[in-house]
C-alpha cells in the first residue's frame, strides 16, 4: 500500500478510529524520544504534591473533558 492509498483509507475511517490511530502514531513517536521519556519519568517520580495535577484538571486541559 502506498502513502496515497493509506491516506485515503485513513480519511474514510470514522472519527473515533482516526483518533485511535492518531494516538497510536503519537505513541510510536514518543516511544523513540528519549528526552520526552526522561522528562515523563522525572515528572512521574516527583513526589512534590504542589506539582501534582488533578485528573479532572488534566482532562480539562487535554480536551478529554469535552466528550
């Protein structure tokens, strides 16, 4: 399958499936980004409560709360 065929196929997918594909492609990119992985590890390991983000706030900021 060439790129044009792939792009047409993706364009024909329902929005929810396109969103899943977009998330997967982002996951693949970030998986290869050692700087991003290091930063996320640092943030996850940070035990300073003042730097924590509530799940509801994160959802609002990420657009997930709009569904």
